C-alpha cells in the first residue's frame, strides 16, 4: 500500500472500521432489500420468482412484526399503495412511525409486554376474517419472536415474560429460546399460517438467525415447525429451569407431551399449501457489502463465516488468534488486513452488570490483542441495540486494557460481572448508532494495518 494511504489508515483506523461496518448495514436496509425483491407492474405483484395477479384477489392485507417492521411496511406501501385494504405490524419501542394504511404498534423487546399481546391479537382477529380469495403479505424481521406475542390461552403474559427472562439469562441459544416460545404461543411455529388458511400468504423475511433457518426467524410463524413439546421439556431440563419457570408453563408443556394435536404444524400440513417464504436480506449479504468496501480501501479482506455461534468470550479468543497469526506470519491474509465475521454468539450471565454479547466480545478481545500495533476490533449488532443498552457494540484496541488500568479500572472485574457496557462507557469505546431499523445478527470488523 502507498505509504501516505497507510498513514491515513493508522490515523483513522476506528473510522475505517466504522465505514466498513456501515457499508454492511446499508446493504440490508429494509427498504432497499424489499424493493430489490418485490415490484408491481399493472396488476402483477412480483415477490422473488413468485407472481401474484392482484385482480384475482378480493383484498390484500399486510401483517408482521420485528425491528424492521416500519421500513418494510413503508416499502410495501410504496409498492402497492391503494391495493392494500388494511394492515397491522408490531415493532420495538422507538422504532415506530407512520406507514399509511398499515397500523404500526410499538411493543416490548426482548421481554414481551401488553402492547405485543395487543398487536398479536389484532393480527389474529384480522386473519380470522380473511378468505381464500385474499392475499396476506407477512413482514418478518429480527425481534419478531418477542414482539408478536400471543400466549397460549392457559398462559399469562406475566408467565411468558418470566420464562423469556430465564431463557435469556441461562445461556440458551436463540434456537432453544425459540423452541420454547413456539410451544407456548398461538402465533409462532407455523401457527400464523394455520390461522390465515386458506388465504394465500407471502412472507418477506429479513433473516437474523444462523443458516437462515426459516423455522427459527421470529420463531417461524409461517413455516413448518420441526421442534416438539418433548424438545421444549428437554431444554427446561438442560438449563435446570423446571423448578424456576411458572407452573402454568410446565403444565402446558406436560399437557402437550401427552396430546400430539397440541403440537405445532409440521411439514406436509395443508396450512402451508398456499404459503411462500422469501428471504430478502441476511448476514452474508451484509458481510459481502462490507468486504467490497474494505477492498475498495485497499485492504486484503476475508470473510470467516456468517454462521459464528458459541460462548462470546471463547469466540473472541479464536478471532484474536487469527489476528495474531496475521501479525506473525501474514496468514491467512497479509497486512493491511481486514477480517470479517457474522453470526450470533451467546453470553452466560454470571454477574449483575450491564452489557451485550458484542460489548463483551470487545472486552474479551481487548485482553488478547495487547502488544499488537495498528489494530482495532469492532463488534456490533446490526439492529443498533446490543443487549439492554443504548449501544450497538464496542471497539477494542491494543491500548484498551492498559488505558483502563491507568485509570484505576480493573477490566477483569468488569468482564467477570458481565459489565462491559459500563467498562467502555468509563474509558471510551462504545459503538452507538441509534436504531438502524434492520436486524441481521452481528458484524465483526477486525483490522490490522
């Protein structure tokens, strides 16, 4: 690389990482993603490779939920306009706004609340009135599992909130959490398709799960479910939650174990005969855009994977080992290097601190990159919210630990009590983007210049 460019990169290394991160975000903006897959020509609505002749339908309805619900609803409104009869979508507090004929309800996330139940019931009531001559467009994005709340009739919202909180804190991964959610819900695990039947459904989906598993995104409301009440029971047993969850939850699952008709609809069910599920954006799309930006900046760039899972601190050690290998041997890429990855890690809560998986990743990584030169690690959630904080993630630099110690701050104590947010707030390094109104899991940008 030209020496002048190299100096500029070193001076602005965090800005460079942020530019690469933002390029990934831009590629998965809901409006851009949806309009690149959907269009209207005359009375022909095209979604992916599927074609819907709107004159053959009595009415078009729009439903859905997730952190990207508003911009997705606006994009559909832009495309279909007066063709839409009515709509209801649910999004996170602070993510709402006007979407024309489509009503937008703000609700609690990640813990469901009364507004989420209200939104879920409004959607159910709307679908109960649709017919085989109606088209239902379902907008699904990350956060939909918590936001589209309609607990089974024998379960209260309070009980659902309690079990969600326990699952988030025990270290269960998103698939395990969603397995249980599906079996205490009226909407999840394909049940929404069952309610809408025999209407036609096209689900437009921003994926926030590893491998783009349609049964896991927002707990798969319009997709056949492979999980069972038996698996739900085993998850409670695995994390020793059977004595901690409300009795109604355990009783409901035990009842489902004895009654196969209570389980979620499976592959081959007639409820899915008129259902199309189309992924319009995912983590790999964001990573590819980030890679293009990094290469434009003259960086030797690789994508490790869009499917990274596991305990956050362990994943951080593996990532930083790659960075140290580049510094030592120029393998797998030479300096100036950019290493990208995505996915969704988990944090087992052991302390009473405040933070999220991306901030904890950055703090754990900071210990490992001490001594490197011209390096930075950015780990951020594409939704702009990392855990229950106002930060999307954080930056780790070779000097992070040393700077903290010089200020009388013990980084190990903060890591031990899962208090990464307050650590970075004290020394600097928080990544604050505000709501991005999209969600395709996490992006990590590691630079070694």
